[in-house]
C-alpha cells in the first residue's frame, strides 16, 4: 500500500544517507578529508522561488549572539536559504569556510538566534500526560571536538530554555581537545556567565567515548543525559525521559531524533500522529547502526498508540538518557574505544543482555544535524580506529556471531588491545547470550546463515573485484568494480540460498537488465535472482544475461552470455553441510 511504500522509501533514504556517511568514513578513515567543492551541495538562489514562508536573506551579516526576534532567520525551525551570489567576497569565503570546518552550513547557523523557537511536533496525547513533580534530577553531558560556536551554544541554550530547573541539575560541557580559537578563552568566558553550566577540557584528544566518560565522572545527578554538540531540544523533551527512569531504573531512553538540515538548519521533523513515522534502531553485520520502522509485533504490543515508549534493539548513540547508577552498574563504556563508533552498539547490547530495556520515547523530541562526512581528524594515533572499536565489541558481546563481522573485515582484526576486563564484566553481570538478544530483541535481523558462497568476487581476466559504490547517490546505486583490496568491506558479498547476492538488507538487482544496482532485498526473486554457475558465470534468469566487466575494466554490465573471461568470477563456494 501507498503509506507503507512511502515509509519504506523514507527509511531507505535515511538508511542510505547514513550508510553513505559511514561507508565513506570507513573507506577513508585514514585519508585526510578535504572538502570537495563540487560534491558539496550548497544551497543556492534557485531554491528560493520554490519555497514560500522561509527566511530569505540577501547579504547577511552573521550574528554572534541572538536576541529574540519573532520573525528572525530560522525562527520556528524554518530553513534559512542564502543566495550566495548576493554575498560579498569576504562573506562568501566565510560561507565556504563554514562548510569546510564543520561539514554543515555554519554561516546559516550564525544567522539564527541562539534561542530560536522550534515547532512543537509532539502528538497531542503527549501534551496531556502528567509526569508528576517527583522526577529524578538530570545532568546533561555535551561533548564536542571543534564544534561551531553558534551550533554549540544553541545546543546548550535549547536545553537551558526548555528544561525545568528542578529537573535539570547541571550541564557539563566537555571539550575534546579542540583547536578552534573561539572554543578557547571566548567559550570559557561565555560559559562562566551561564548558570548551571560548566566546562571540562581534555588535555589530549581522547575521542568521544572517553570524553563522555570524563563528563559522566562529574555528574552528580540521578540521570545522565548525553547529547551531541549540534542538537536542539524541543518543548517538553525532558520529563518523558526522566519519568521512564523513575518508573524503572533499568530503562534506557532515546528521544525521537529529528533532522536539522545541514544546509539550512531547518528543523525537519513531522508530527508523529502516525506511528510509522517513528523509527527504531538496528544494525548490520558490518556493526554499523541503521534505522528501521517499528516491527509489527512491537506495534501490536503498544496497541498502535503513537505516544507510548517503543522498544528499540539499538540506539544511534549520541542522544540518550540513562540512570547514573545503572550506567555505572553496566560498566559505563569500554574506555578502550577510541574517537568514534561502536560504543552505541556496546551500550545497546549490554542494556538488553544485562537486564535493562532500551526504548525510543515518541513524546521526547530532539533535533540533530546529520552530516554527510566527518569534518574532523580521526587518525590521531594511526591505525583503523573504527575497526579496532568494532573488533572489541564483537569479541566481547557477539559470541559465535562475531564470525559474521570478522568475515566482513577479512579476519584482519589488527591490534585491538586487551578485552579481558570487559569479558569479566560480562561474566560478573551474568548477562544473557547474543543468541538470546537476536531471538528476543531483534528477530527481524537478517542472519547470513549458510550462504552458498561469500567473500570477494574477483574477475578471472582482470584482478578487479565487484564493489558497492560508496557514493550511492551519485551513482544511483550502481554496482561497479575496483581493484581487489582483500579487506572485505564494500567487496564483501554473500550469495544466499535464495539466489541473492546481498550484503545485509541490500541486494543486487537488475531493473533494466543492463546494469547491476543495489536495492533493498525483497525476497521475491525476479530481478534479484542470480545463479552462480559451475563455469563461474553469474547469470540472471530474468534478464537472461550474464554479469560482465566492461572492456575498459571500469564498470559492470549485464550482457548476453558468451562464457568469455570477462564473464567469469571467482568467489569462495561453501559446500552445503
Ligand atoms: O574525537 C571526537 N571527539 C568528540 O568529542 C569525535 C567526536 N566528538 C564529538 C562531536 O563533536 C559530537 O558532538 O562527539 C559527538 C559525536 O560525533 P559526530 O557528530 O561526528 O557523530 P555522528 O552524529 O555522526 O554519529 C553517531 O554515532 C557516533 C558513534 O560513535 C556517536 O554515538 C554519535 O553521538 C552519534 N550521533 C547520534 O546518535 C545522533 C544521531 C545520528 C545518527 C544515526
Ligand atoms: Mn552528531
């Protein structure tokens, strides 16, 4: 039906956006990130005529501090469009630098009040709930590395402006060794003037995981709430989180995370009168987080009530509330995790497996600026940071299921340090098995099981391997070839018993019988059905064609089967057990 198709599309878009970012990150982890002006989608004047009711600015002077202005730029969460043509040379340079430094439109953010108004997108039922006067107290921990001034301060003010002072004990801001000048003395002075806000500094780059732990050590409230440094909390965000912890200390909560547009700072949430607009967290076997709609079973459990807490297998990681005591009991985070990634799944698995519950709270909504690339340096100490974190995660929490992750990195675990403490922690907490977690908390997850073949798919003629494009949007999801790198990743494929070439929920598909593209798996064969034949050709019974590397060895195409070497592919076959 139409509704579910729309939801599916939105979900895929969201997942793909995130996957793009993450894939790009993983591929380029040690490559310095220079902005590519062509790739960057700057807003331009053309958008203006399509938009009504949005702030339109000619040659603005970015403001540093926002006084309230009801119709000012970005008020009500409206997007700010900037006509770059109308900017002076200096302004234009500043505009570009904003993107370069932050991977979002800092220039637009600078024009918006630090106290701007936001839409209240809560379902009407949410506004009727009485949360009582005896809620636990909270500290809000906001960590940052090289955050933009207006973006960081708007995060802080959105919390101060929209939290009941009896519930908000303090805001602890942690600087993870930033080098932007405005984050030095100017930030200290600004924060000194704010009630309830304090600033901690790391004296070397410690990464977001240890930065959160540094803030948490100073938290004396009942509940710790973590936020990224580019968020905006909306009306009523706090009580539903606190009250759920008040009911049960082992509840870990995530607000609905709305999108703040990286180009315009428009607040893009939708009213969730329809439960299908709420997403919960999942993950794939590359151990990357993804979103998916609420499963049918869960919808039934909550009787389709759009304002009730929804169970979520995982959390995105940046925005959540947890009882301080429970967080400590769970052994907080693995402090061996560096810079970015994996801690979200660690805490999610641990919560479920060790006696807690992880939920999304539809009545609590916080915006977050989702970016397409990571603007800061990752390779502070060298090595593959994310992989190291994920190997630690797999070794401690995945039991035999770690195999599926290890396949994906071609068993190249690298030096991941010592995890014996973390294993001992799991023992001492008597946590349940990963099998239990999959069966009971995330039964929807595709588990590879017995694949017919897996690993890289290498052309016998050229030493090129079939590779998922990292930039799905630019290439419209076309599967192509790259030199074989033997690191799994985008060159890891599974041939399922059903005859799909897939990775997680993404399948090869040949909609036009000419190209191989990536689509969500639909398990109804057709364009997603392929045969890996005895003679090493890959055949589509629907298109009646074979997968072939192009003459110039730069691409992949479907062509009439000839059996020549450009149509022969080596992939490790598994003998059926
Ligand atoms: O070395 C670092 N030190 C830091 O202090 C690197 C980052 N940081 C800060 C950074 O300034 C930011 O405030 O850490 C925060 C998160 O970094 P982002 O914004 O680059 O991460 P992200 O939003 O792309 O990634 C998501 O996954 C991460 C995995 O480690 C973290 O858990 C992020 O908090 C998390 N963000 C969210 O959950 C928001 C929703 C996005 C999604 C999905
Ligand atoms: Mn973030």
